[in-house]
């Protein structure tokens, strides 16, 4: 049997940090995700790597503009 999960190591670490109430440098996580998305090579269909945590990024941007 196999199980496929979209909970990668970064997401697992972030989830663990939130649940254990440890400090998380969200700005660094977002910066690294944007950097990786920019450097990613598009697939043959032209789709590049999706940006991680888009809801979090949008929520932080909306909160900063309020």
C-alpha cells in the first residue's frame, strides 16, 4: 500500500511549530517560497512550481494594508 500526502517537510515543520507554540519566522518562509517559485523551471505544459501558502501570504498582505 502507498499513501501520497501533500504534507511535505516544510509544512510538517510549520505545523509542528504552530502546535508546539514555538516562534516561526514567517517572513523567511514566504521569502524562500517566492524565491523557489521564481527559480523553478516550467514543466513541459508551461506550468511552474506553485507558490506555497498563498492563503497565508494574501492574509498577511491584507492585514498589513488595513
